[in-house]
């Protein structure tokens, strides 16, 4: 079961990593074989499933995204959490966004799913 302090720290570190455009810090929250699902994956990589697996593939995707959006900035609105999941609700260049993180027993993200109010 996740604890409030862990969830709040995860959220703060995740947002700070993205806002500093520090790809290594961003990737530090994820397992080596994690899976990312996002409709933007299709737009940036051409992958029709909208899914990527593994730090190497997702890292390359995020690197492209950071290059395309040099002023990328997230503002956290709120944090929601369940037994083994955290959802961050935030604003960014696409407007309102929510990302659901599925965590393993060590607190690392093995799967994430991004949602956007607008594309």
C-alpha cells in the first residue's frame, strides 16, 4: 500500500524532472522494461498502437518530445492514488493531462498511461 509521503515525493520529483528537462531524472522513476501508452506516441513516433516498451524506446521518444517542445512545463493540479497506482493531474502545453502510474513492490513504475483533454 502506498503511503502519502511516498506519493507526494514521487509527484514532486516527477514534475521537477520534467520541468528541468532532465531525461535521466525522468527515467529514474521507471523499471527497465516499463510500458508507456499515450496517443502522442503515435504522433511523434508513428507507432500505431500508441505503446512503447523499455527505457531505451521510451527515452528516445521523450527525447524527441523534449526537443520539439523546448519550453515544456507542467503544473501539478492534484495527486490521486490507489493501492499500487498514482495518478498525476496537471496542466502542460496540451492543456489538462492525467497520467496513471502502475508501481511494482519496490515503488518503480512498470506501466504508465497518459491521457489528454486535447490533442
